[in-house]
């Protein structure tokens, strides 16, 4: 049952859960649109990836010290993950927006083209997921969420 005593692991799991759940009310406050599906979605405020990696890194720092090799490895991986969230994954999301726009424009053109309207209905294509990555502010607050939750949760373990 040592798994249940692994503070960095539980700090990360709680941080992920908190960050995913808090996305719904934050989105509602910002847009007045209730989207419970955000709980199971990537992207958005705050970044659950950042919350998780900073929580586990903070937990390791608390338990093993910031001079430990384990903390160093965790810290470097956290930086890479957070950088990826604002870089590659965000760019992929922006490309998905453009591709989805092109597909919609193409279907509109085909529908409006003379002679094409008499043909059978085209199969609907699934749109690409556009909200993949994070803005830097989302990563920052995700990271801050992880650090704060780890410090708040540590006395409970």
C-alpha cells in the first residue's frame, strides 16, 4: 500500500483533477457558456499538464530536496512538457483551425457549384481538434496551480 503514501503522485493526480474541473466554471465566467465537456478536454485555462508536472516536481522537492537528482530530472521534464504545451501542441491546434476552415469552405463551394447539388449527400467529415495546446498564461497558471496544491496538500500526507 506504499502507492497510497506516494505524495508526489497524489499531488499530481489531484492537481490534474482540480485543473480539469476548474476549467468549466472559469469558461462559464469568461463566456457565459456552460461546457461540462471541458472537464475531459485538452487545452484551456489552466493547463492540467502544467499543474501535474509542477505538482509532482514540487512534491519531489519537498520530500527529497531541491538538490536531489530526482528533483533535477523532474524539473527538466516539467520544463520540456510546459514548453511543448505552448509550442508544438499550440501550433498543431492553430493548423487544425485552418484545415477545418478550408474543409468548410470547400464543402460550401461544392454544395453551391452548379450540378453538384444534384449528387448524393457527402459524408460529413470529423473536424480536427483545435484546442490542443495552451497560451503561455494558461501554462503559467497551470504551473502555479500545481505548486500551490502540492504545498497545501503536503501537510495532509
